[in-house]
């Protein structure tokens, strides 16, 4: 189930959403070498968030194998900056493209709800909250965490509170068969959040890498809370009026 658009107009050009997409693409190109083996390994080891290293729970010099010929040596430097840098890195092309597509579908309307400067602060706060949620639930992990999905989860948490009844158009892949359908945002995003919650619960106590489900949960909850205080109520009211006009035109 993959969203490809929503029935939600934008009031202004979503400049910050464009800039965030550009920043992630630039990091993938310049810092990660378009996914080259050396660039990817170095960026994930040096700029990815590793909970155990962040909290000082690993012995300096500990080695973590990411794959054939790809090893991280932990505990060599201060890593507080990785709480932010990790949210602009990705593990592969599909990881990058999937995250940025979700950001485009939902981010432009959330930016509309609070203005550009406030939206940028909101996005970064959601990303930090997502990272800390993952650290809190798996504090001894030595697996690097990268990706914009925690921050984007915050955008989705805000969206569902702001525009719960907006129709979201989805692609459904059933083996070789592809179909489209629509759901209200509350149903689509509520289902997505439930999947993250159940999947996160299944990882408690498990070892190894994989998706940082608790970052998704933490980001979503942070976004739902922050939007209550950070929204511009006049912008939201104007936006909702336009949605209603289009629904009943």
C-alpha cells in the first residue's frame, strides 16, 4: 500500500519541503557517493546514529560488521552530532526514494499549516525525537541507524491530526497485479502507525539490524504532539476552507 497523491491543495510553494528533499539528495550524492561501497560504509559508520556508541555503552575499538568488507570501528569519537546527521543519510536508492516520496505527499500540506521557518524547526525536532525514541528502546544497539523516515513520520503524525478526512490515493501491489483505491488520511495513516507499533514490539529483545520501527513510532507521536503547539491556526482554517470548497464544488 503506497500513497501517490492526496486531495489536498497547497496554498504556497512548499519551499522548505523542496529544500529538505534537495538536502537528502545532496547528502546521498556528495557524502554517500551515490551509494558507492566506500562512501556508503564511511558515511553510515561516521554519521549514522549508533545507540550504544552515543550512550557510551561500547568499548572503544569495538568492530561491527555491516556486510562483506564493510566494518565500523566504534567508540573513537564523540557522536552527539549523529542525532541530526543520521536523518539525512540513507542505506540505498529505494530507501532514499521511498522516504522522499512520502515527504512530498504529506510534507507540503504540513508546511502550509505553520509557515516555512516553523516547519523546518518542526521537522528537525521530529527527527531528533524519533532518533531518541529508538535509542531509548534499544540503548545497547551497535547497529547504525540512518534515514529521514523518523522525521517524515512526524510529518505524517501532524497530517493526520490536521487533515484526517482528506482522501489519500494509494497503489496496492498484489504480486503482479496493481490496483488503486482511496482512503481517508486517518485510516491510511492509522493503519501505517499500527503496523509500526506492532513491528516495533516484535523487535524488543531481538538482535541484529533492520527497520528502526521505534523511530517511526517516536517521530509520529512527536509530530502529533508538536503540531498542536506549532500550527498557525489561521493558515489551517484557511486551508480547511479550501478543502471544503473543493469537496462540495
